[in-house]
C-alpha cells in the first residue's frame, strides 16, 4: 500500500515521469484509456439524468415540462456522441471531447435548472456535484483538471449571481454550497489526477514487462542459435570422429600390410643373403679355378716369348695372349676381392707405406698401357709426405684402378696428372685426366657395383663396373674417403683421402 502511494505521489519513481509523459507510446495508451472513459462517463451521465427525473417531481409543473424536454435532448445528444465517438484519435482530441461532455452537461442542464430553481438555494447543487464526481473518472493532469472543474463551478456561481434575489434564504446556503463545491472540486481533481498517475505507473510496469519480454525473446533467440550451433558442431565432431575411426581402421590395415610386407621382406632378405653367400662362394671357387689355368697361360706365353727362333708375327700374337690373360687375371682378382669384401674376409696388412713410391711404382707398372694410349702422365708428388700406416698392396690397387680408368676414359694423347698432397692428418691422392668426363646425373652412381655410364654391349671401353666399387671398399677399410669432380668433355679428378694413422677396420660410405 505504501509503495502504491509512493508510486502515485511520484516519490520513488525509478525514472523521470516527464520521460513517461513524453513517450509517444504512453500518449497512445492514454488516448485509448480516455476514449473508453468518455464512453463510460457518458453512459453514467445518461443513467444519472434518467434517474434525476425522479427528483423533478418536486418541480412546479410548468418547469417540469421545460426541464424534461431539455434532459431528453441532452440524453440524445450524449447517446449520439457516445455511439459515434471516433476511436484512434490523439489525447488532445479526447481531452477536448471530455471537457465538452463536462461543460455540456453543466451548462445545458445544471446551470439552467439551478437558475430556474433558486440559484444558491437550489437543491440542484447536488446534481451538479454529481457531474463533477463523474468527471473525476476521467484521467486528467491537474493543469487541465483544475481549470475544467473551475469552469464547471462557474456554472453554479454565474446563474446564481444573475438571479434577482440570489440570497433568498440568507447567506448560509451560499457559504455551505460554496464550501461543498470547492471541496468537491478538489476531491474530483485529485481522483482524476490519481488515475492519470496510475496510468503512468501502469505504463511503466507495462514497458518494463515488454522490455523483459523482449530481452527474454532475444535471449531465447540467442540460446536457440547457440543450440543450433552446438548441434552443428556436434554433428561435425561426430563426422570427424567417424572419419578418424575410418582413418584409424585404414591405418591399422596399412600397418598390418606393412607388418606382412616386413615379414616377407625379412624372409626375402634371409633368402637373398643365402643366395649372396652362395654367389660369393661360387665367385671364389670359379675365380680360383680360372686363375690356375690362366697363370699357366701367362707363364708359358712368357717362356715362349724368350724363344728367339719365333717369327715377329708369332711374337706379336704371344704378346696379345699375354696381355689379354693379364687383363683377365686382374678381372678375376677384382671379383675375388669383391667377394672377400662382401664375406668380410678381406684383411689389410698394415705397414708403413711410402705413398709417393707406391704412386710412381703403379705408374711404372702401367706404362705399357699408358704408352699404348699415347698419354702423358705428370707426377706432382709432395715430398714432405712421410710414410703412412696402410696396406701398400691395397693402396697400389686403389691408385692402379683410378689410373686404369683415367687411361681408359681419356682419348688417345691425353694428359693424366697424379698428385699427392699433405692435408693435416690425411694424405690426398688425386688422379686427374683430360678425358670424356662424367655427367652430373651419373656422378652419384659410378661407385655402385656393376654400374657403368655406358652399360650397353656395344660400349667403347672394357670393364664390368666393379673397379670403383672395390676401390671405395678398400678406401673405406683404411678409414679414408673418396670423391670425384668431373665435367663432361673436360675430364675427371678422383681424389682419395687416406688417414696417416690407421685406426682399425672401418666401413664408411
Ligand atoms: P669399369 O670397369 O666400367 O671401368 P668402374 O667401376 O671402374 O667400372 O667405373 C664405373 C664407371 O665410371 C665407368 O663405366 C665409367 O663410365 C665411369 N668412370 C670411371 N672412371 C672414369 C674416368 N676417369 N673418366 C670418365 N668416366 C669414368
């Protein structure tokens, strides 16, 4: 109750009332309320006029008829106005209509009747106060209500004053009636204003509710949106999960396949190793078997060459037989070495080795071949190199292989330069030629076994592609390195780096 009164008296308003009053939505609601109030007030007035006819029995007969006709007229005017009052108009329209109702009643009937029935002394004062009470149903601001009530009040004062004898029954009724009227005026104005303020509170509550509803709606909307998003995400996740499980299954299958392949490969590997061993054994055996007759051929052809009774032609044939047999023997020896390296049976007999001497010696031993190709060999040997720890026979084999290749792959009349260099804890031996060179794409494969740049049967140069493979294996066994630099058409340079101190058997790539 206290809150209600506070609300009405504008003490605890949470927002400025003028904000509500200026709000177009409030004006609209107020106009609608006023439209219905005017209909209610009009209906009350019509009812009261019909009822007031009872009081008219106290009137003299000549006045009764006059007043009766007047009242009927007013009732019809009211009924017409009530029935055809237009809806949907602004608040100003209804304020004027409300005032028109009030004054029409007051002016048309009460003022005339009060005048006719004795002014201040008239008991129709009561009837006019009824009009004021009914008017209090209309929600009006005080600034409209008080003047409206005051004007109504004038409809009592003015007709009383223009009577011939306004104070017919003395001053007493004048004082009482005026007090009565002024009191009524304030009660009526307050009631009207209270209703106006109540409509404001009602509007405020309505707006709050509306906003809460809107907020709820938008929260609901955003919640629904979130729900939809969550549902979409869930669907996506579910899809991802099923994709993942499919991928997992596929991976498991691949793993299974890989395991099987690995097993197969392991089995193949074992098989291959077995074959490899067989092959090495075969190579060792066949090499051994071939070497024995070859040694005889070489030995006997040398013996025959010493026979001076032979014609020069036959000596020439014997030289060819001897050279070819030597080449064959070298090839067989290389094959035997390769199979030894593979079987891990190759052993190094490490001694202090004079590299420069080994180089010169190798060049000397290959001089028939060098002469045949009409090459010039230049030795650039670093004399500061002291003996290194290596297997002299194998070092000679390394240099020999590189030299033979340089001779083979250089067109007649070329130049071969053999260099030895001191390099910290290593000695570098380089065999450089001015030959055909090697294309960049072949540089990576020439150290592979049986790999030849020209592998066709119609190739120009002899050999089976094991020389560099064996050379590399021997260099690795010494803990050294081998590399090549080459340019097609310009020549190649093979360099072997051998450690000065032998560090034991090492395998390097
Ligand atoms: P091959 O018995 O064929 O000479 P190698 O293993 O000694 O086998 O050499 C492999 C290949 O490397 C050769 O076929 C050749 O094409 C290439 N090669 C080796 N040395 C030289 C070089 N000095 N100049 C050009 N090509 C070379």
